[in-house]
C-alpha cells in the first residue's frame, strides 16, 4: 500500500481504499497523480477523483467494490490510447503493473492487462509465432482486443479478437469471472468488441499465428504525385487477394528531429503493404504501386515480424491529437476526386495524417463465436489525425469535419470502436448496430446494476438516443 497525498487522513474514504489494495493510490495535488492520470492523447482533459495503480486482480476487485459502496464510477487505462474526458467522480484504474506474459510454444499466449503488443511480439518470435497486433505495437493488448482489432495482417487472418480464447474480468458488481466460449459465453461475446463496458479485464489469453516473416513495408512518394498514387492505389486494391493488406496515407510531417529527413517539413503520400504469402508473389503484386512514381523514402521487402511496427511507423510519444474516423463502402475514382481538393498538394490542410485502409478479405467473415464487433463487412476505414493544440486547434477540428462531409456519399455513417473512441453517446451509436448495442446494454445492466463501469455510460445513453 502506498499513499501519495501527505494530507490524506485515516477518515478519508480513499484512505479506506488504500488500506484494501496493494497498489499505490494517487490523489489530486501530487506529481504522481498528474503522471498517472495523463493519457497518451494529451489533448484529453483527464482529472479523475483518484488513480489506483492496480498490482493484482484482487486490487481491481477491491476497487470496484469500493466504488459500489461510495457511489463512484470506475474507469480503466493502460497506455492511455483511446482515453476520453469527463472523469469527475471516477476512480481511474491503471493496469500497467498487471504485466504477466507467457508465450506457449504450441501457439498461444497469456498476458496481463498492462502488457503492450511489442512485448508479446518479441516474446513470441523465438518460436516462429506472431500475435495479431495492430499497426502500433506500443499500444496495450487488452484495449486493442476489446475494440475488435484490425491490424496490418487483417485481410489474411481477420479480426484479432476472434483469436481470443479466454478473458479474466472484474465486472461492475465486483465479481471476478473467467469468460470463454463455453464459460460465461455472453460475457465472452461482449468483451470482444464492447470496449470495456462490461468490466475491467485483468488478463487475456489468445492464439498466435505462425508468421515469422512478412513481405512488406512502406514506400513514400512526393506530395506532387498524390493524385497518381491515390488513383492507382484505388484501382489496385480491387485486384488484391487476401494475402495482401494495405493502406494509403497523406502525410504533412513537421520539420523535426524525429522525422526522417526526406519527409521532414514536406507533404508526402505513403503506401503501406503487408503480404503473408510467398515473397516473390508479393513482389509481383506490389509492382504496380512501386512503379507509379519515384519513391523519396522507404522500402518494401522481406522482414521479420518483429519489425511489423515499421510498416505504419505510428507515433509513440504522447501527442495532443484530434481524430475523425469513418467507414467507407467504396473508395474509387470519384472518392479520390472528392478528397484531392481538400487534402492534396494544393490544399491548405492542417491534418498531419489522412489515411485510408482497405478491409475485406478475412475481416468480413463472421466466424462461429464472433464477438460484439459491428460493421466488419465495411470495405475501407478512413481516418484523419490533426494536432489539437494552440491557435489552430479549432481549425483542425473544423477541417476534419469538412473532409468527413466530402466523403459522405461513400460513407456508411458508422465507425469502429478502436478508431472512434469517445465518451459521447452520439459517437458510440455510430460504432454498434442496434441489436448489438441493445445486447451490450442489457448485459451491462446485469453485471453492473449500480452503473459503476464508466465505459458503459455512453452506451446506455446511446441506446436511449436511438429509442
């Protein structure tokens, strides 16, 4: 037990919590609190009532029972990706210290809620195994899988949450459960897509794939070639087999030391590609994109799976960002024509990244026992990321909405949980069809009768909005 506020008295309710748990409790007014409460997206205001760094699953049980007794809500955070605001009256649980990690050579892993994908990738590599991580290995395993998980090998292997075999979770009533396809199957369904609304996960087990290497990488082209690259990519995507997963992104990166010199302070367009089959075939498949223009940076070739993070090269350090996401039913010449005036080389676009990822393939298949992930049959995802700080913050948000509006004719009107994290019910309503949302809310009421789990609140409000 560790208290980090010198003014905490024995009569304080939070002192009572500290007596029940092994992990430290951080209160407002301390440096430890500010560090523990800070999310990855520093544009999100995050000021919970207190922060508990859970040491064990028993700490999570104690915290949720404490919240039930004292009229608090409970939120959860590991890396802080996907954090949302409005944490008043919230006891925030940090799960970083739940760091168990075991890779079984026969092809599966068990990890604690504080483990990042990069750790699993390294631990699995000696066995020729690979976890189906996202494009950013620095994010947490649990948060990614609760949102479904669509990574750079998704068209070959499908949704990452489909590979989960067991979840240990503390629900809002303070009970620890183990959920599998046969034990607590309804809870197992909800946790794979329900984005934390059913409880606080303490550990998760999932299957690995045998993919020690890939043929892949990224090529970057000058911004002047954006139109040609985008048009070719849109046509080329229609020809791709399931061994290929690809995305395209327009970048406006700062002139900064952490940016490769060929890309610093200029606009570029990058094509990302991962091929899970024979490298020689992958090279032939990628040839039309390699030949569309002269690259200014990057490479595509055979690489160990441990380097999968280099394909997208997502930022690691905390940033103040605004994201706008959507799902598209198609991405063709007309879509490119609508985008270019807003994001092309002649546009005054404040977005750092404007990205389209192709879905389809194995993503669109619904295996037996699929989880609570809606809209997996969409064709593409669309995402803008801009800096939400300084005098240009409002313009960045408005520009993202303008770009989204231009894509309305091709948009499904929906989004996926990992690309659209939000505490706003109207945003949550975009991420689930009504049947899925109704079932999630019903299960939430069953396992959390006092509405303790903070992530469930916008779901319940979203269902009320749609009634």
